[in-house]
C-alpha cells in the first residue's frame, strides 16, 4: 500500500472516472477521501455526487459541494477577458481558466479539513494535470499530489469498468461502451476532444455540438443587443444590470440561439503535442467581441497596442496553468490599469454564427468627431503638423537610404 | 510660384481630386507632371485616366498605367498574410499594404523619367500620407514630396469644384454633391469612412457596402472549399492551381457571395486620432482564416507562439507605413523562416458571413494521432514523464509559496 | 508681435540662453513671464536666477525656485530603477527622467498663476523639446507651448550674444566664446554633447568629465559598501537609513571617487538622428547594479524574465518623453507589482571604474541552498524529475525532427 | 542489466566522472562505448583522454577527439554575439552556447558509427542535461539518451571513488578530496559553482578565479585596442585579420591581463531553482562591448530597438537549451538580417576590469555630423519639423488629458 497519505481532497464530479478514483484512493493509499464538487455552470445536477460519495463511505462533513459560478466569472473569466486573451489567436481558454479556481478551492478545503494531499482525475497526456498541479503547488508548496491516471494500471476502459463493477460502483449504461468523444464544460464553454475528433481532416460531426445550435438553424432575423461595460467588465445586458455569472449565462442563451462561438482547432499542448478539439463558447465569444468594441472607443492607442502585444503571452500563461504566477499577476496589473475608463455601451448584431459590433458609445470616448471629420474642423487639427511628423519619422529612413550602395 | 521642382510623378487615379491636383501642380510649381495609375484590382477602368491626363497636357510617354495586381498579392499581401497580421486585433490592413507598392513604383518611374519630385492625393489627417511619404523617403531619400492637401487652400468641396470648373476639368454629376462617405479599394479590400460613418454609435447603412452581399442574402446552403498552401502561400483553390492574384480574386467572389469579411471598426491612426471605418475584405478574410488553419497543423509551437507575439508589432509597422524599414524586414525574415513547411490543404465551410476551418491535412503535419490518442498509444508517450515535467515547472512556484508570509 | 499669450511659465536656469529667452518672450509675445527654476541636484546656486529674473522685470511672486530633489529621486528615478531600464542597452536615462518632473511642475505653476502658456529652452534638434512638450500636453492639453529655438532667428551664438548685449543681459566672460561642448546635470547624471564630441571616433577629452574622477586616479584599494533595499527601493547605505535623494547623493560621492559610471555613447534620438554623448552617472550606476543584485535573490524567474523583456520598451518610452502615457503607467504597474519582496542587502566592491556585486542576502530570498547543493539534498529535489521535464520539453522537437526530410 | 542499447556515444572528457561513466555504461548496459572528446578551447590536453579510453577497452576507431574551436566560435559564439545576448541582463552564456555543438557532434558520430544511444556526464540538477538532451532529441528524435547521474546510485563522492578503485580507474590525488567548487571551461568562458560558492552572501574567494587576473593586479596603464567588424562579426584585432577562434583567443589574453569579464551571479536555472555561479568571460566581454559599439554607429534605430526587445528571449532560448529550435532560428534570421552593414572599427580602452568603447568609425555609419551638429547645419534638418512631430505625437495624449475628470 502506498504510504504517507492520511487525508486527500479529491476533485470529484460524481461521474464514473472520479468514482473509481475515489475507491482507488481509499484502497491504494488507505486514506480518508474528502470530495469536492464545484458548480462552475457545467449544467449538471450536483446532488447525485453527494449521494455517491456518501455511498462510498465519505463522511458527510467531508463532502463539499460549492457553487462557484459568480466567483468563477468575476475573478477569473472577466479578468481574463479584460486582456482579450486568445490562445493561438483563436481559443478563448474556457477549460484553462476554470482549473486554477478548482485548485484554489481544493487547497482551501485541504487546509480546513487538515488534508495532506489532493487528487484530480486529469490524464497524463493533457494540460489539465499541469494546471491543477501548478495551482496546488503554488498555493500549498508541500502538499502531496496524487494523479491516479499517471499511477494506476487501469489503462483501458475495460479495466476501469471491471474495477468499478468489482467495487460496487454503479456504471450507467451509456458509460459501458466507449464514448465517441470526451467533454469538459463550465459556464464559459464546452470542449470536446478525442476519438471521432482525432483526424483533423474530418469535419466535426453534428452530434458533437451540445452547447450551440447549428448556425443554419438560427433565426432568420438578426437580433440586436447591447452590453454595458464599467471599468472593463460587463455589467448589463440590454440595459438591465446583472451579476457577472448571470450576464454570461444570458449571453450563453443568446449565443446558443444564434449558433455563435464554435471553434474547430488544432492546438499545441503545454506537454508538447498537438491535439484537435472543438470548443463552444457562445456567450464568451459575444462578450469578447463586445469588450474589444468598447475598448476601441475608450482605450488610448499606446495602451491598446501594449495590450495587444502582451495578450499572447498572457494567454499562454493561462493555458499553461500559470494563473498563480508572478508574471501572470504582473501582466494582470498592467491590463487592469488600462481598464479604468473602459466604460460604455456596445451594440451588437447576432445572426447565424456571427456577432458583429455595430455601434459603441461612452462617456469616456476618446473618439473626437471634431478632430477626425472630413468637414472643416475649425482648427482642431492642423494638417500642416503632419509634414513635420512625417519628416522626422522619415529621417532615419532617409539616412539609411543614403547609405545603401 | 513655388520653385525648385521640374518634374513630378503624381499618383493619379483619374478622379476629380487627383485631376485637380494635376492641374494645381502644373500651375503652382510650373512643372511637368508625370502620371502614374496603378491597377491594384480596384475594379475600375484605367484607360479613362490616360485620356484625362492627355487632355490636361501630360505627354503620352509620361503617362504610366501599370497592372500591379500580381506583384501586389505576391510580394505584399501574401508576405503579410504569412504573419497573420491584424491591426488592433481585427483589421487586415487592406489599405496599408497597398501604399508601399504605389510609392515604390512612383520612385521607379521618377528615376526613369528623371523626375525630382513625387506627389499624392492623400489628406493631411490620414495615415496614407505617412505611408506614401515614408515609402518615398526610404527609397529615394532626396526626393521632393508635394502633398497638395497640406499646402493648398482648396479646403472645401465647393472650392475644389470651382477650381475644376475654372480649369476645364470635367466634374461628373455625382461628384457635385458631397459624397456620403469616401472609399478606397484594391484587390484585398474596400474601405469606407467619413460623413455618414462618423458617429460610431450609428450602424453602418446598408448602402455603404459595395464589395460583399449582406450575409442575410447569402445562400442558405453552406459551401465547402479547399485551399492549398505551399511554404506559407496559397497556390490552389479546390485543387486548381492559380496565381496569387487569381486566387485572391476567386476568394473575393466567394466571400462576396457569402457576405464574408465585413468589419466595422474604430481604430487608432498613426497621426494620433481615432477614426471609424468600415472594411470589406472578402477573400482576404477567408485566406487569413485558412492560413491559420494550415499553420495549426504544420507549425511548431515555439514558432507559432513567437509569431503570435511578433504579429501585433508587425501589423503596426505596416499600418504606420514602415514597410520599407529594417525592423519590418527583420520580422519578415523571422516569419518567412517559419513557413518552410507550411504546406498542405485546408477545408473551409462558408456560410452567411462565416468562414470556418473544418479540416486540414499536410504531408508535413506535426499532429501525431499516435501520440495524442485517448486509446493505447503503444508507448509513444510515457504519461509518467508528466510528473517530472510538472514538478520542475512547479519548483519555482513552490519556492515562492514557501516564502510568503 | 505674436499674439494670444498673456502669461507664460518659463523653465529658467538663469543662464545666458534662458535669460535671452525670457527677454525674447517679453518682447515677442508682449506677455508676462513667470520663471520656474528647479533644484534637481544639478549642483548650481539657484538664488542668482532669482536676482536675474527680478532684474529682467519678473514680479517676485512670479519667481518660483523649488527644491525637487527628493521628489525627483523618489517618484521618478527610483521607479525607473525598479525596471532596470537601460536605453539601447547601456544608458541610464539621466536627462530623460528629469524632464517630466519639470514639465509637471511648470503646469502646476501655470495653473496657480493663471498662465496660458509654457516655454522651455530646448533646441529643435534634440529629445528634450519632445519630453517637455509631451509632458505639457498630457497634463494640460490646451496649454500654449512656446519653443523659442524653433521660432526665433537667433540661429548663431553671435546673434544670441548680440541680442543679450542689446538688452542688457549680462554675458559672463566664459560664455562669449563657443563652449567646446554643452552639458545637462541633475542628481542622477551629467551629460555632455556637441562640438568636441561630435566625431564619434575621437576619444572624449579628459576635460569633458566633470562628475567623476578618472578611474586611473581612483584609490588603489577597493572599497566595500552595502545598500539595503525595501520593496525595490534603496533605503540605506552601509546600514544607515537615508532618504532617496540623500542615498543617491552619497552614492554619487562614492562613484565619483572611484571613477564609476562613465559612458561614451552613440545613441538614436527620437527625432530620428544619431548623436554622440558622454554620460556620467556615478551613483546611479552603482544603484542600478545593486538593484539587479538584490533582484537576483528575491525575484522569481517568471517575474525577472518578464521584466527583462519589458525593460527595453519601458526605457524607450521614458527616452521618448512618454512618462505621462498610459502605456508607461501600465508597465510601471507590472514592474511595481514585482517588487513586493525585493528587500534585502547587497554588498558591492568599488574599484577604479568598477562596481561589482560580491554578496547579497534577504529575508525573502528564493535561493535555496538545500535544493541547489552539490551535496546530498535529503530529497529536496528529485533528480529523476528532470527526465520527464526534458522528455516533454523535447516532445515537440522530436516530432519536428521526425518530419524533416 | 539494462537492455536495449548496443552502442553509445559518450561525451568524454577523460576526467574521473566521465571515466566512471564509461565503465558504468559498459557494465550496466553491456554495450560498446564510443568516446567523443571535443576541443572547445578549454585549455586541457586531450590526448590523455585517448589513452584512458583505450585502456578501458574502447576501440581505437571509436575514440573521437575533435578540434571544434573554429566551428564553436564561428557558428555558435559569433551568431549569439550578433544578438548582444545576455541572460538575466548580465550573463554571456558561455556554458550554454557550447552544449548544442557537443550534442550535434555526438549525434553525427552516432550516425557514423551506428550507435543507438548517447550519454553525457551532466547531473540531474543542472541546465546542461537539458541542453544536451534537447539537442540530441532535436537532431535525432529516436536516439536513446543515458544520463547516468539520474540513474545510478553513485550518489556521493565516496561511492564514486570506490567504484573507480574497484574498476582500476586511476584517481588522481587531487580528486580524492572534495573539490571546493566545480568548473566548466571553453574558449568563451570558465564557470565555477558549488561548495564554497553556495552562500550568495559570501564573496567569491580569490583562488576560484582561474581565467583572469585580479583587476587590482592589471597593468597601471590602460591599453588601447581596435576590433574590426564585418557584417556583424569580428575579423581583425589591431588591424590584423584573424579567424574567429584566434580573435577570441587573443581577446582572452587581453581580458586576462586586465582582469576583465568577471561576473558573480545568482541566476535562475531552467529546472526551476536559483544557483550562484562565478563566470570569467574575458575576451567575450570585450567582444560584446565592442559589438554594441559598432552597432551604435551602423544600425538603424528601428533595427536596434527591435533587437533589444528580442534579445532577452533569444538569450533565454539558448540558456534553456533550445538552440536547435524553430523559434531560435527565427530570431537568428531576424538578427542576422540586421547585421548586413554592421561593419567598421571600434576602439576600446582596457584597464583594470574595464573595457570602454572610446571611438568607432564605419564606411556605413548612419551618424551624420551634418544633421546633428550644434553648428549651422545648412538646412540638413529643419527644426520647424519638430513642432509637427511633437504635435501629432501629443495628439492622443491631449485627447486623453481632456477626458480626465
């Protein structure tokens, strides 16, 4: 029996895999298991997880089921959205951004219940193991981490189910066969990968989509909405104020209706391989586009361009699981500083897979019709200044040009 | 009379503005004017420009009308697309990328005909004056630049038309009134700005769009296409090989049909103000998305992430008119180096404003189904390696974590 | 007479140039001149400036002489030093960092006295005009800026002196001839440029140095010192606590003695030309080296490397006069965030031009002898982890390697 | 017995450690060992390595002793120096840059002799294991790598010596006791670390320095030298043309004499810990300073600043062992592109630890005395241009300033 662990906090969904892990931890480490189940808006009932944990011998006071939806959106999704972060130019980081919060809460629970270890159900090939564990170690450097998928010998579906049956873990009918792909979901997105998606030349089958309507089936009439922002964060939809999680949920409904936010991507994992995934981020996609829209009007060029240059790095840090790192916090400090006047209203048009910004206004607009106008600007801008501006910008190029030859 | 100019090469469209400039240059500088009219795929007849120039006294051998479409796409658009360049996260730089080529050709003609000056019709508020003139100065440091809009007193439409009439310059009926907006077009895009677009809260009126169908009017059935890339550049559409300009033109047709590539943007000009524009980049949008698609499969992570970090700077350089600068060339050298294996086929689905990558394949794919698979990988990847990987990536965070407090 | 200015705040040193400017402003603009003389540690008597201003008719209540030394070091020099900022890899930005403070104070005075304009004595070829004026405009967008060197016709030394004599401005004997070079000084540095320094192949003559002993004349015995840092800022020398300006002054004495901080540089000005200057930054050089020393011990790698990547940009912003810009503030927010534990003691050895870090210690050290030791580390680090770390870092390179050919 | 290896190429110095490894490989893997000993200018006799290998049963045709000095400097050191690469702001990467060449040669030999494995003597805590192995895997993805220090149980000096004695491996007297620190040397530098250097507060003892005189013992008279550069690389010393390795060797002599190039550093290893080292890079330090000197004159600002921003990343890649990576090659392509006119002569003054640039000249100088002069410039630069330049650079700041409040 593996030694040295007394009490372990397991990130527990209540599904087959983490149920097997629960039992395996009890057996292999002879330790007490504490379960933690988070509501991040994945859209599943969580109470069955409680029953299952109890059935497997977890003490009632060691079963934690927390609704983290508001914290998730307010403290993780929105700060990330302030950065306009896109991994590899396109991916809105829906899975990546949820992991640090789960890790943080697990460590908090471990401290509360006096656990000396934590465990998760992520496999040894993916990014999530890295994100969980970097989070754990950053927040509790001496915690013991147990990653069953890297340790055990239940290396096939068959073995897993055999183990489950041997230990009276209920296996629902639809889990007996191989699922044609695997998913992860939270309030920001649903990801799908594996099996039927493994050939990047094959189009994603229709049945894989679970979170958005097919764009072709969206309404034939565009829908117009407004989102209000204050200091970089969304605060209202169509003029009605609402909390971060509520706003994102409403945008998810809109995105679903109009088939917005699908992404078929071949991406580079932190562990060194390429993988192919399909992401559905309905509300997040609309929000991301809207945030850029309000920044266009309210953000100075210097700030905007610096943000654009920092964003790929920032996105990479989150993707790689480095949310709780000094460099992510440094970038966040810079980004947050830029958002003090990112306040105003964006109007969007939603239609069959598209979300277009069609208007934006702000009390803090830096757009000056008086300066930019094609009409007489009454001296707001002296066109003659442009000559000197160009001449001095050209000076080094002219000196270079004279050198050639 | 302004002195010191003997012969000037004017970027001449044949329209009202540059016709007035032609005459004004002859009058003000008492110099010989050489006209240069470029076919960049703007979709206008160019021969009328010849007639007009001749009518205004330009010598036949001093009228240059050049078809630059292939050079434009091959040597400017495609290299830029290799970088996935987007200005301020969204704009495909359709106007910016055309200016250096015009400037280069003007300077070449100036050398051929022994001209000592060049002139253009860009205003004193915009970016184009900068782009033209930085190009001129970089390529011919001692050239004299004449920017009539910054010099003359024809500061209103009325004065301009009066000048035209006083000098027998034909003014077409539709030019008498104020145009409700102004446009620029080439094979890559059409831009519209000014007047009816000046309030960024107002939706762009339907009649402004000239290059794309309204997405709502696109076909109800999606269309699938493939684009083949070789070393980072598109070479074939639906398996049929074609030249760069032909490929872009065909993609424009497709993009037009499906209403793809519209962008309503408030952007930051190099000269320091914000402006609002509407861009239509039908083929370029499809191409950009496809290029990212083939890179996903064929570009190493290190190269891809470095490109993503360099791209905003690269885009800014082009936007600011610094195509002919050492730093743009340095970035190009880095980007081009990365494209040696960006070869393969991308499959896209086009539908009512959307262009989605739905498949990609390549003889140089770095995607390894064997490594990534959820199934047994026969030892292609040892999951136990992940532990050490995480442990050492976590080490600094653990040392940090132990310090706190 | 130039119109439209009622009262102007002049950055006034009391020297010949700004005295001529004072008179010229009175004459040319017929306006009231308010003088502002800052003590930034340049080491000159400031009271003569008062007498001179009074003599030229400036009202006593319009003569401002402020000791800004502590503000200069605390709010400008130290924040910049937190970034380890070096312009073009070597220059500690001694002139650049003083300009925004002068501009800020000028604008404050302008508001106090109800002035509508500000003026400075920087020439039209240099960076300082840009730094002053960008500061003015950022802090008071509608202020009128008068830059006499760009306006007047006193384009030679002779004319300047003639003007002075014609207006009873005293011209000291040593100003009659052409100075062999020009200087700028403050508590951080003295710069010298022009005339005898204009050929970058010629060694800087000995007599140009004013702020440091020749290294050859430094003591033959090295001197050891310690500097204590708290949260990124120096707080004590050899264990004795002192204010920012006092600390820098003491380090200047030490640097002078040992001939530390000379720099002969050909640099790129923001206005587009190269210039050659000689800088003496005795205390600042020691401080910069010491700050890196304490960061080595207390800064996490992620933070340190991010800082290193941001530093050239940050330095460029300061050099270009963009201290009061959103992007400089964003970078500052990131940098300052990193300094929370940059606390401890650095020991340095000073000797004939050199300042070497020879020791550093900190209560917040991240250096772990237990982990790094060549001796048995009792399990603090498991060498086997390195294999997985390398394997996964190598994975993408192996996939690449397999592709070649 | 470990299985599966038939023939292994060992990086073999002939010292105690790699001799033990040789024997251990023969025993543990029952495989044939091929030795490779590189002359990288470390200043040791290499023939004894041959004798030792033969004595331990290595076939004569399997003993490779190669003089790689010119290749090292020409293809690794000089390209790196073109980038002005400094790790963590100060370290010239002397160890890091040698590893990829050794790895490359090992793989070449492995292919020649049909070996299926490679091995090195780097420990499991350091960076060198990463550098060797990333090199191996990049160049031969399927090679088997044996890292004895991570595998065996010879975890103490005593056990190592016991093993040596048990296997008739000669142990020289001075190796019996624990060395007070460990070193690595090549033509670029000598590094020292461990043991007596492990407390970063303790000054490095005098006896640790092996490559440079104490600055205090350098000549009392400064020495002036010139270095000529062509296209970014050094080609001559004091006017005398010489090969890369010869030039670096001569500069090493000069640096040694004058005590130049010592660095006491606490650095961040790729494997996640901080370590303290002492580096002596006499010639490389002079060369680095000289290269910056010639770039000052010949490199355009845009190119120079881009290089400065890329350099920390480039240095990090080399430090981390990613020489053979697409992103290092991309950066190299950009850097090399910038060097086409970095040609000319730098004059330096060497004195007791210092190397100062005191003059530089070039046929491709971009420095224009005519433009920069304080004297009348005859219209080379129009000071009035500066006003427009400043006004347009200020525009966005003014719009910002008007917003505040």
